[in-house]
């Protein structure tokens, strides 16, 4: 349903979606008394019916319609037959051939003028689909825009909505999801107003896909249910099975395993009942993977092997990659390493041939685990390097996409606010112009009335000298009445002026609201920059640790017993970095300007020792003695990731500003109301002035690192940020000359 073929709404509106069977259409065509125009229509219907499963038959009947149209001088039938031939080449993947034929149809349809507008629209629509398939998005957009404009001229809202779906699909492929959502929602409103079931299902399907990608599963479920409801009501079993499979995946993402199992089984049963074997691959594979996660090993293996057999029969390489990967996971879990290696290597090779970066990274990661378990260190290192390189590339691409999307949303909202502001200005200017015109009209009417009265007075004075007094009284009365009218008009003008003043105040209020909105958006942009800085800072520590461990590996390359330990530490550092970044970039937390806290039981002395172990290389290079003094173990409940970052940053600062051959002491104490972690160094100390501002972002103290290390000014800001989140106290004791002591107080 990614792209709607507009002719479904144009030339087959009489068939709708209670489309007669293929046999019924052919039986009608056999009748000898049929007019040629009806034969053309039936041949076109049969041709379109074959579009998804027999392209040779599609071309055969389309050509019959074309030749018959040419014979009886029915230009519409001839053009539509040619267009259907081109469409068959689009569906076959022969895009250059289809584009050549479609441009010929467009040229001839234009020469026919208004009588061939429908043919012209259909040709542009098929041309857009061909360009879309070639990833020529700009050309596809132009073609679909032409389609939309023609359908507007023909007053066919359903077909206009179909063009909106196509435009939204292109924008979605380009990553412009905000604009794509607007097109899909606009199309859905039109389809709902027209009570067009297939259109509602198509728009809902596209909306569900976007919300699924964004992780908004509630909205995605709402739209998938609309699709499933239509497919079920219309009797489209294949599509209904696919919709149920999508719903099952959403249920699985939401943690509803039981209903996900039931829905997968129902989807497979429905697809099996209509012999839709190729469509069964995805739900069978997903169900097998789900059984694997539930340790139902026999059921998992049966389903995964079945999915693989069908995928190979249907020649679907992407599905084969996914199934081979799941089989590799299965055999790793059952410790059948030879079979695991066979399947994972097949998944890796095929995904490499298809340039599927996610799948390459996943396969390489599992191959690393496999070869590590087999003791083949060199191969394990080769694949973990591939996996990490691709993970970093994909991570950077995803972050770039998210930032671009935030900027697009900001720009779109800014444009909307500007449009509303300009609209209000135009309305106000119109009211002012209207008021001015009314004043001129009133003045003209008043002048005309006065002139008329004066003329009447002169005439009456000339013809009725004897009745001057009576006429004068009547004239004075008329003048008084006119003055009353003028007074009423003046009151009306005053009322209009008051309204204008109120409008001006409303505009001023709206301008203030716009200023507040812009300030809020600026604050959001500043928070985005802060988060980027924190991500960059938090990446440095584990990367430096990994760099140090790599140096040790080079130094001890012949000490094979030590290398696995170093590699494990490198993996731990990488995992901590990934977990921390995932936490910082959590979308729900970002929207509330917070970091999600994940509380767990922690043994403080063990956590501190792990942090100190990470700085073995750094302290060795600077000949610093790092002491840890504690008498017993203390269990607390806290967020280990955030607490580790606090301790890590303080230790890192102490090492950075300590001179060579000095000592850093870490003490863990049990106080009456709290646990205290004190880190004392013999560095230059922190002045009272620096202590007042050292927790600010990008603030650097006056002292310099002793080993030419770089300082971003973010470390202590991160410490303070995470301490506030955990409700811990951070204290600094220093006279600015002889060392510094940082104290972390953890409430009991």
C-alpha cells in the first residue's frame, strides 16, 4: 500500500471494491452483442485485474483494448490501453521502457485537450510511480503534483487524496516525516468524508507505519486497527493477514506477549487459508523468534526452518537474511556452534551483497560472540570491529535524522506562527480600509442630502413666497432630523473606532504570545545543544579508557592470558557509553527536560573500585598513587549509571589536575544520615571565585591540567546535573592552594 495507483479510483469506479471475479469479466467479454465501447472497458478491467500476478496477461488484454480503441476511433480507450501496457512494465521493473511509453501517452493526451484529461492524469500517476521506484524523488513529486492538479479540475476529491498519499510516501522515503504526516492526514480526512474504505485503509496504513517508526505504538495501533477492520469487511484475506501481523508486532513491542502470540497464529492461519505462502514468511519468522525468546526451542526451530524454506522458494533475500540471523541466535543458544556459524555467515554474506547495514552489523556482532566462544580471538576481533564501525555509522545517521526532524518541526511551527501573524495583520488592515470607506460614504451621503435640501429651499422660496414662514418651519424641522442622523452616524463611527482599538489590543496580545513561543523554542534549541555537549563529553571517558587498553594490548601482545581481560574491559566501557547515550537521548525524557532514573541495588565499594580500575593506565602514565580506603561494604538503591558518571567525572578531574608522583585518596564512610564518598587530591586547588562558578556549563577553572589534558568545562556541570536528579549533595573543600576534596553525600 506504499503507493496508490490512482486509476483504481479513476477508471474502475464502477467496479469499486465489490470487483467481479476474473471469470465473470471474461464471460461478459464473450457475449457477441456487446458494443465495442463495452468491450474496451472489459478488456481494460481484465488487464488491471492481472496487474499483481500475471503481467503478460495484463499486457495482452491492455493491447486488445488499445487496438480496438484505435479501430473505432475511441482515443480514450486507445490511450488507456497504452497506459496499462506501460504500467505492466513499471510493475515488472522495466522503468525506462515504461517512462518512454508514458511520455508518449502524455503527449497524445495533451493534444486531445479536455476530453483526455483522465488519461493524462493516469499517465502522470504511473510516471510518478516509475520515478519513485528509481528513487528520482523530485521527478516523482512533479508527476504526482500534475496528477493532483488535473483531478482538482475534474472535481474528483478521492483521486486528489490518492495523489496526496503518493506525495506523502515520497517525503517519508526522503525522511521528511513531518510533511509526510500532514499529507497522509489530509488524505485520510478526504477519504473519510467520501466514505471511501480502501482510501481510509491506505492512509491509515501509512500513518501507522510512521508512528511505529517513531515509537508511538498507541497511535500506530489505532490506525492499524482501521486497516484491519477494512480488510476484514472487504474480504481481502491477504491484506487482513498482513494487518494482523503488524498488530502482533505492536503488541510484542508493548510487552503483551500472550496476545502477540494469538495474533501471529491468527495471521498465519488466515494467510494459509488463501495460499498466501510468501506473505506468511514474516509472521512465521516473528513467531519463531518469539518462541526462541520464551525458550520454547522445539517450536522455534520448526517455525524458523519453515520460514526459511518458504523464503527461499519465494526468492526473498531480505527475509532469508532475517531468518538465517534468527537461526544463528537459536543455535548459539543451544550451543550448536557449527550450525550457528553456518547460518550467521550466510546472513552476513547475503546482507553484505544487499548492502543492508543494520543486518551486517547484527550478524557481525553475533559472529563476534560465536568466535569468542570458540576461542578464535582473531576472527572475533575482526567481526566486532565491523559491528562497532557500522553501529557508530548508524548511530550518527540516526542522530542526524532526529536533529534534522527537530529542526524541521521548529521551522514548520515558526512558519505557521508567521502565517497567523500575517493573517491578523491583513484582517486589521482590511478593517481599517473598510472603516475609511464607510466614512467617505457617510460624508458623501451627508453632502448630497444637504445639497438637495438647499436646492429645495431655493425653489420653494422662489415659487412660494407667500408661504415662507410655514416652509421655513418645515425646513428647520428637516434640518434637525438630519442633525440627529448625523449624530447617530457619529456614534456609529465612535463604536467602530472602539472596535478597532480592541482589535489592536488583541493583535498586541498575540504578538506577545508569539514572542513567548519563540523564547520557548530558543530554550528547546539551547537544551538540544547541551545534550549534544553531554553526549560528546560522556563519549570521551570510555573512548580514552579503550584507547589506554589498546595501548596495553600492544605492549602485551604476547601475553595472551591478559588480552581477553582487556577486551572484556573495552566491551564494558563501550556498553556503558552506549547505555549512557541511550539514557541521555531518551525521547520521552528529552520532551520533559529530564533523565529517566533506573533504580537498582548497588554495592558502593565495588562500584567505586570498578571506576578506579578504569584509570589504571592514566594514573600509571602520571605516576599517581590512587588509594581507596573503606572498612566495610554498603548496599544502596540508586541509578548505577548516573552514580558511576558522578564518581567517574570527579576521579577524572582529580587525575587531570594532579601533578606527577602525587597521591589521590578515595574514602568511603558511613555517617549517621548518609554515606560519604570523599576524593582528595594534591593538585593546585580551586579558588573561592572558581568554586562559585565551577558547576556551570562550559566553565573552566583558572588552574590548568598538569599533563596537557584537554578540558571542555562540562565535567562538573554533568556531576551537578546528575547529583540533583538523584537528590545527592556535592561539596568542594579547597583553600585554592593545597589540593581539593570533593565530597558526595548519599542520603540513607
